[in-house]
């Protein structure tokens, strides 16, 4: 067995602290679904359980949370009980921005600082790497986000190459997506997700929209347009598909997250009102666990928020 290149460092304290739900303001409802803040995870710092400019986030089948702790150049794993493990050290990562986990807990990480994709086993054993400073040929340019489909194909938002690139679970290149047409070419994509039907969602970040593509790469739908209103976007980043097939978007330029329905209709946003005292600052990623909890990487506030649904407005 190869020597582990990760170190899982458990500490005694727990970082999850229930957050008192903020009181709703008097603003008129602007959305059908409602979510409330139930937990704030972490704070600014370099100790385990603290974050510096967190990026991508992911959950596994047991609701463990994985965070690409970019500023601290590591991945952190937090269990539902709040136990914290540090993954990395020794120069293993250079600004990791994206992380995802498959059903057997293989971990995939993209590093913006090293222009590299790495795969590790559940105990941290190195499996393979693609790109990086020692590669004979550059493969990525400041990659930002990563996801898997049901066949464990790996999709990477290769931001400065204005594309999404796809690899098999064994690291073999499959295809590049630059956009369905020249008129719909991607510009600095920073989010990627695949739904149960195999449709690919891409944050076309500097065009302030989401493109949904068929498995064959044809345009299926354009979601959103530039602006601050419900259903509009400003520099969208990380994406996630929830249990209902809804699309969650880290609407970074508007300092919020939004949910769109399966047909691209705007459903809700969080925070719903500035009176909720749950201000986000440049959120970069979203993840949804098997219980329907929504996690938000609140990057410039150096923390992760957990939201839960509380029903619909009548």
C-alpha cells in the first residue's frame, strides 16, 4: 500500500455551533420557498475548524462536510458530530479551490495555484494527478470548481481556459466544452454541476448566467441574466443540484445564493432580506446533503453556513 500523503488530524473540540435563527424582518416576501440559517461553521484563522477564504464544498453519503480551505492550503473534513480532520500539509496543495467526493469517498481536488487535479483514496492515499507545475504539458489554467456525474466522470471548470473539461475516474481525458456555439462561448466559468439526467450546468461567470447543456453538449437552457433581482445573477460561481432537481447558485456578485427550479424558474434567494442579519460576502460554493441541508461557502466571511428548508410562503 502506498504511503498516505494526507494527514487526518482529529482534534477534541467541535466546531459546529447551533446558530439562533434570526428573526424575520417585515419585508414583503419575494420568494415561494423559505430557508433559514441554522448553523455557522468555523471562523477566520489557521487552526483546524477555522478557514481562510474557503472555496469549494462537498458532502458525502454520511453527511461529512469537505471544505477547500484555500488560504490555508488544505482540505478540511467535518463530521456531523463536529469532529474536524485536516487533509494536506507538506506543500501537497497550492490554493485548492474545488473538492468533490464519490460514493466510495475517493476525494478529488482542483488547485488554482498549481493548475492541477489530484485524486486520493478515502484514507488519503495518492491515486493520480493531472497537470501541475511538473507536468510536461499544461492542462489547466486557474481551475475553480469540480463535480462528478453518476458514472464518476470528472468535470472541471477550467476558468482561465474558458472551458469545462471532462475526465474519466481513472484520469483519461474525455472532452472539452467551450460553449454550445460561438455566440454562447464561456467566459471564465467558475461553477459546474451535473443532474440526474446527465445534463451539465456551467456558471458562465462573466456573462452572468448559467448554461444547461445536454449530455451531448447541446444548449438546453439559459438560466438567469445580469442584474440584482430574483432570477438575475452577478458573477455566479459554485453550483449544486438538490434533492428536488433544483439548481442552487452561489450568486457571488449579489452576495447571496439563489435556487432555480428544474425548468429554470427562480424559486428563492438567501438571505431574503438584509434585516435577517445573515449577510454573505462573495459566496463561492454551494452543496446539498442527503437530508436537504444547504451549505454555503461564505468566502470573505471565512465561514460555512448551513441552511434548512422551513416550507413555503402562503
